[in-house]
C-alpha cells in the first residue's frame, strides 16, 4: 500500500450559499490523498498500471465546475467519481478550502476535510 498526494489544486468556482458567491465566485484549493496498492506500477513502470494524476485532476476540475451551496456536497461528488474511476484506490482523504471568504473580516480560508474508505 501507499499514498498518492495531489495537493494545491487551485480552481476558480461558484460554490456557496450567498448570491454573491454564485454570481462572482472565488478561488478554491483542493488537496487529495489517495490510498492505493502501488506495487504493480512500481514493478512495471507503466502508467496504465498507476493512478494517473492527470485523470485525478480532471475529475476534481469537472466536479468543482458543478455549482453547489455546500462544500460537503462537492466533496461527496468528487469522492464518488474518484472511487468509480480508480478501483485500485481504497481510501480518499479530501480537503476543499474556500479562499477569500466573504465573512466581514480577514480569514485566509475555510475548509472541509473528509475521509472515506471504499465500501
């Protein structure tokens, strides 16, 4: 077993409960850690046997483009699709941070983090 880290994904999106968030949008950062058996790609040195980081990024980008009120909803969608696309992944730890939060004061970000294991 091993862990694959895809961190610091910056995406502009329109998530949030406030009208301004839906109209104007803001910056988000997504970090994901995938638990998977890395022994086969380590032996074969073949991308077809590995969890392709580009494909992981594409899933995250596509799901972040679908507007939601809550980051919890976005996280569930991303996790569901990652488990569907990558059967070798056994656990996903996902953090979504909303940057520049419109809460009337200086806040670097607010974030949610979920951890899910394959059922």
